[in-house]
C-alpha cells in the first residue's frame, strides 16, 4: 500500500518519459519497476534518484556490479527497508549472485547485526591502530 | 567509555587465553583489539562471538575476504555502530581495500541510505518480478 | 496483521470511551483510526499515548500544525514505521501539505538519510563552532 | 576520531577548491566545517554530497530554510548520527530557530519515537482512509 | 512475500531434517514456523541460527524464559523487524506473558524509544558514576 | 559534547527544582545525572520526560524493577543510544543485575540483532498461529 498514488499515464510527462527511457536503455530491458513508477508522482525526485542510482550502480567502477548490489542489499536489510531488500537482492541475482552467495551474504549481514549489538552494548574504546 | 571494565589480566582465565590464542593464530598477529579484550569479562560471550566471526569472516568461502569486510562495514555504518565501523573499515584496508574503494563503498552505502528513506516514504508494492 | 486483537466493543470500557470522545472532539471528526482502536486493548497505554500525542500535536504551539505532522512523518520514515508513515503523511495532507510539499519533504528526509550514512562512515570530529 | 585522515592541503586539488569556494559563496562565510574537510579525501564524493545538500537545502523552495534544517535534524536524531545532529541543529539555530523551538522539535521527534515503537509493537492494519 | 522460495520438501535434506527434529524435540511440538521453513533454503544458515537461538533462548539460564522472550521482542520492535516481533511476542505469550504484561512491555519499550530520541538530540556527557 | 548548554543554576527555576526534588525523593539519592541536568534547558520537556520515566520505571508494576531496566537497556542498545545504554545498564546494576546477568542480556540482545537481520533479509510470511 503506497503513500502516493501510482500515476495513471506517467510518460505523458516528458521529464518522466526521459527518465524511463534512460532506465530502459541503461538496463537493456523494458521493465520499469514500481519504485520508479510511483516516484513519477514528482518528476524532480524521480530525476534525482535515478541520477544517483545510475551514477553509483550502473556506471563502471572499481567494484563489480554484483558486489555493488550485494552491498546495497546489505544496507537495505540493516535499514529494514522492505522494497529495497527485495529489489536489490533480485538485482544481485540478475547479475549472477547464486543462492549460495545470497546465503553467505545473509550470514555476513546477520553476524554484523549480532556484533553491532554486542559492541553497542559493550562500547569499548576504538583502538589507535584502526585510525586511517 | 566502555560499559564494562577491561579485565586486568584476562589470559589468566584459560577460556579467554584459548580464544586469544586462536585469534592470534588465525590472524597471524599478536594484536588483540579492544572488542575482544573487553568481551573477556564474560568468557562464554567471547567464545560465541569469536566462533561466529571466525566462521563467517576468517574461513575461506564464496566471497573474498576484502569484500566480506566491506559488506560488514556497510552494515555497521547503517546500524550507527561506532566501534564496528572503525574496526571493519580498518580490516578491509588491511585486506587490500584502497581509499578509492572505500570512497566507492561510502557512495553505495549512502545512496542506499537515500533510497531506503525514499522508499520507506513512498512504500510502493513489491513487484512480482522480484520474487525469488 | 496486528499483534493484538482489535477489541470488539471497545467503548464499553468507560476509560476507552473517554479517550475516543476526546479524540473526536479534538479533531472535530467521528473517525477513530486503527492505531487508537487497537491500542484500546489496554486503556492505560491508550490514555498515555493520546495524552502525549494531543499535548504535542493538537495543542497550539510555536510550530504550525502542518509542519509538526511533516516532522513527525520524517521521523517515522527514518524509523521504518509503516503505520506511522501512512498516518502522519495523511495527517499532514489533511492540514494542507500539497503533493509538491510532500515531494520536498521526501527530498529532505532522503538527503539526510544519505549524508547520515556518509558521516556515520567518515566520522569527522564535531566542530567547536556547532556547540550551543 | 575519523575513519579517514583529514587532507593536509585539500584546496591544492582544484575539484576540492571549487567545491569549497561554492560552499563559501553559497553560505556567505569562510567557515568550512569538518564534514566537508574530511570528505575532501575523495573529490567525487565531496562534489556529489555538496551538490545534493545544496540542491535540497540551499536552494529556495516551498519549505522555508529554518524548517528544512529542523526536518533534517529530526531525521539525523532518529538515525543516531552524532555529527549530523550537531551540525543541523546548529544550522537551524543559525537560521533563527530559538531554544524554545528546539525544545518543541525534540518533543515532536521523541513523541514520534515513542509512538513509532508502540505501533511497531501493535502493528494495526493501515486504515483505508489514509491512502493517498 | 519472502525473498527466498519456501523449500518444497525440506526434510529430504538430512541436515534440515536434523534441525527440524531438534526444534520439535526442544519445544515439545510438531509445529515448525515459517522462519525455520524458509531458512531451510540454506542448511548451514539454518543450523547456525537454530544453534544460536537454542543456546540463548531454550537453555536454562539466569533469566527466566518468559523474560528472555520479552527482551527479544523488545529488541525486535526497536529494530522494526515484522516477523520477529510477531514470533517473539507469541513465544512470550506461550510462556505465560499476559496481555497486561504485554501492555507494560510496550510501555517500557516506547518510553525507551522516546527518551532514546530525546538523548540522541540532547547528547549530554555520560556521567562518571555510570562507569562499570 | 551536548547540543544544548548545561543550565548554570537550574534549580533557580521552580519548575526545574520541583522535578529535581521529585527525582531525589523517588530515588532516595541526591545524585542528579546529566540527562536531567541538561534537559533543564526546557522545563516542560524535563517535566514530561520525568513524568513518563517515573510512571513507567519507578512505579510498582507487574514487571520487577531490575527486569524493567534490562528491557530499557536492550532497546537503547538496539537504538544505538550511547547515553541511554550507559545509564540503564548502570540502573539495572544498581537494582541487582550481576555481570553474569548483563552478559546474558547482551547474548539475548545480540542474538535478536542477528535473527532480526536474517529475517529482514528472508522476510517469511508471518504464521497464522502467531496472531493474538
């Protein structure tokens, strides 16, 4: 249940159409997932979010695309974002993550969840050796 | 400022000594960082946390060690865990993460932080296509 | 799916009826939304929560009502509270927030989400100039 | 204690100097706070964060600047971001927020924090009436 | 809507069957709830999670079982984990928590939620007297 | 480093003095910890927070005081609230929590942290059997 209505004919707005066209071209797919569809209620927000996600996730960089989606999903799990967890785990699988790798990702994320809670409880001083 | 006192002579407890020895052997280093030192106030908690972290982080697996530390750091940043962020960024650097890769990690984590907040606000329905 | 059952005839309890009557009078509307209906399983919890929300949100103060609901919704988005996000965005719209203002709210909340994650990663020292 | 070193002579990099110059011009002040100084370890990250913050916070829009900083601070409090809470409360005060308004902001944020926890515990169904 | 498919015949895997048998024996019930069923997609993750939960929650210790489930539910509420909140409130009720005690639990959790937000906003120095 | 200044002579304000006197009488101690001292910058906020905390934590109820402080500390750890974690672990110890019980509390909190992250990743449907 969304907090904004899905636009009925979003691509009648040329700013929305331009973003959707770029999403399709960048991904090589006609599928526009609901995040972008609902964001079209505000073309500026849509443009900014796509610009950010494209720059970080769809542009060649030091970290390979599958790993980038796994890191993104890890943060989404920690932030309890339902849609984001679904969409970025799906994106990681689409880029080659196997179910065994997904299981390992969950092991890392949940072990971090455990030790984050332990160390937020213990609160030891940060070691000098860790300084950059 | 820790919520428990640092044990004065922790390795006088043989359970603590066994864990510390295994940490040193696993890492090939004599350095015991404060997380383990302060956890030694309770040998069982120390044993369990080291067992978990060793099994997930120090055992060969599908994901390479540097990437595992980067995912761990990403979750720690999202969970606002001060000690964990310092220690796992330092561990990732020790395993070869460059400052350029750290910067890219932060770009991914913070872009996820942005879109997590957008989608927690918009709450679009999860697309059928994302189901595993 | 709630973790408590909705009371079948909540206003048979005079404490519940008194709170519901005050909600209706304060809002000038007969509508009792589900948060209050389900909270009626425990009259004390209901009384305390309504007392708090009324004192902060339904009492004239320095910040205008629409802005108060927008701040409330912003916190609810950050805390990943589903019901709260829906109800306080709806309340803000009922008090005059336009869709353009809702879009701007989401831009602020999500930019904060991004920079919160960046600065939780970087952890610069707090500037002396920021002290109150 | 930062996770990255503060650059020693950050403005020797022309990309950093350009951002710092724009920060000074936009704010009408020579003061560069630590968030930007430490971010200068990676000019791209610095450029992106300043572009986002400037677009949302330093550009005339529907919501007045003081209120925007208060919403930003509210999210930072909810996300437990230390630096962000300090810097955006300070920015709100610099834009005219009084201590009485800061107290009211904290009342709203913390009442949201309370009811967010109550409703995450109760989990009532979202009312149809709240749909956009 | 899960991010992994529910295994069709999970107990055909002997590692899964061993865990499910131990869950049944430990609880004295044939019911296997969805958390364990879906986790069976990865037997190692299933084994580790059951080992942890059994060691902490189903083993006699200093804190009585009902209270342990209430603490677990409190953390789950704070972490906005939907499934966990449902399952641990149900477990606490199964161990004797009354609806009046559940209401008191929610009062404590939500008062903590409020003061956590207040003190994350105020950020007073930690008193020397609180040190362990 | 606080975001508000500590009032220099807070009890010159009769509303502050009344709250501080009630804190001293309720606790049977002259010690006013920093949370209350800094909150005195706004008497209304101070009155409301003390009213809430007193009603929930310092009033005889179904759950014993030591356990209430342990639940409060558990939520504070999950919310990454530094001051709150210190103060409520200290309060629990003052009410009789041993270091062995504190260690067990941390085991429960961190196991919940782990499984919360696992189930936020897996997202299994909530079992019908868990409904209240």
